[in-house]
C-alpha cells in the first residue's frame, strides 16, 4: 500500500468513526466521545475537511461543565458494550459524561489548526471555553503547583507504571461485582489487569459518593499524583492559549502566568535517583520507580534538561520504533500491555511538536520515520510493540489515522 493509499484509508477511518459532530476512537472498544482523542481527530480532519475539524472541538466543548471542566468521556448515546457507562459515573451532567478530565491538548492543536486553516472566527468562539478549562486545571488540579491527576484515566495513560504507587493504596474491598467489556474487543494480555480495574472503579465510586465535589476529591480522594506529562502539556497549552489570545486581540495574561507558575513548580517532580521528572504521590511524597514517556514531553513545554535527555536518548535507542511508554530496563516493562511499554503514535506526535519547537530537526525526522514505519507495516492500530512493531489494541483507530494525516506522512 502506497502512502497515498494510506492517506485515503486514514480519511476513510475518520469518516467511518464520525457519529455526526463527534468521532469515536474506534467501534466496539470505545463507542463514545473521548476528550483528547477528539482533539487529535479535529487535527486530522483539519487536513482535508477543516470545518469538520472545528465541529469536533465545538461538540467536545459543548459538554463542558459550568466549573470549566471538559470531561474525559461524553456519552452521547447509550451503548451496553462499554463499562463503566454513564449510569456508573452518575454525574448528573447534560449531556451525560464522566466526572474527570483528560490531557488538555486542545489549545495546542487548535492553534495548529488555525495556523493551517486561518479560521479565526471558529477559534474566537472556542477561546473562552479553552480559557475556562485551563482555569479549572489551575484551580482544581494543581495543589502542589504541578498538574495532578485524581484518577489514572485522567492522565490518559491509564495503567502506566507511573501510577503504581498511588494505585497500591486504593481500597477495593467494597467495589463489588461488575463485568468488563474491553477484553471482549481486544486481547486481554494487551489491556489493564483486573486489579487495575478494581481500583479504577473504586476511585469512580468515591467521586460518585461525594457528588463529584472537587474539594472533597482533592482533600480525601483515594488517588492523587503529580503528573509530569500533563504538567508539560499544560505549560505548552497555556502558552499556546496566550498566543491565541494575541491573535484574537484578547487582553488576558492569565495563561502565561499559569504556565510560568507550573514551570516554577517543576522541581517538586524532579527525581535525583532517576535524573528525570517523574510522577509523584501527593500523599506520601514517593516517586514512581521508572521513567515513562511523560518525561519525553519536556521539550513540548520548552523545558530542556541535559541529564534527563541523555536518559531518554538511551531509552529510545534501546527500542526499534518510537518512544516507549515505559523504560525497557524497568521490571514493569511490558511491550504490548497498554501503557506499560508500547509506543503510541499520538504521544510520539506530541513529543515531535516539542522537538520541532526546540529545533531538534534530525530527532524529529527520526521519530516521524519510525512512527510512519509502524503504520505502514501494521496499519492504523491504537499502539504498537516498540521492539518488533506488532500492532496492538484497537484497529481502525481515529487518532492514529489523524496523526498519519497531520504529521507522520511527512515525506522528508
């Protein structure tokens, strides 16, 4: 299959996963609208149908809570093939949604979409909603200065070893019986284990029991960990939001101040032992035991650190394809189990934006070549084994198709 054929296949996947104003990640496994998936879908659509790309973001932000939060799942329609559904979350939101958020990449990608399409009016309508969401992150997810997550799902990197310390303290004794649906769509060896899922559901049950009160969740919730990945994403997103404000003639310095405050707080995430920014448990102060791909997003935020970059370079050189989600030298590394080792084209694309911004031309080209090779060999799957390129997870995946169109199919 030629790259031109892959271009058309990627467009066809986006159209096939389109449910009218929003895009599902893939049929069966993920039948609803997911937050950061949608932002990447919008970026992909913008390469051939810009209006549809902006529609994607509009539909996502139409589900924004009055608090400013943009939820991680919007349940536009019922689907018994997914668990946990809207009834389990019980947020009372309209439209029904989950009670947590996801990585705030929308401003980063909206800025790129505007630069490509020049559609200032669509961007102008989105701006106050982006600003409110970023303020929500500032108010409710930065208790230690850096961005924290109250559920592994909020990080977008569900079962990454980053969360093992915090997850170990989650009490699952009252979770009860439930039936997972994900392992009916994908090989169970590629998904989080049952212990992980018990803890995920226990955290959801806590949020539901307190009526999704953010103060209670931060003060008493069973899980709260500092996340270098979202911290780096939010630094970049705030600075991109400030750039958007300048384009629109908006006089608001808040996003730049928020970005500077986040960067100033980064030492709290620095591990001398690992010589990297790593996840940290707020309750105990303990650091995660391995470096994840979250650290590789430092350049996205404009944060350069020679010691960490040397560690990350060795990790990259130890695999064949892209940036692995976990250090292959770590005991927790599993090359095909979700976020415990595989390489994700979507994360590679974010890392590449950082490399571009830092002028690391050859490294960006290498990452793009390796990501493109995975897609050429394996198709548009959710993620890949970084050692041998085996395609893993869901097929006909929206954000992989989007990444191909917006970035990976570059010819140089």
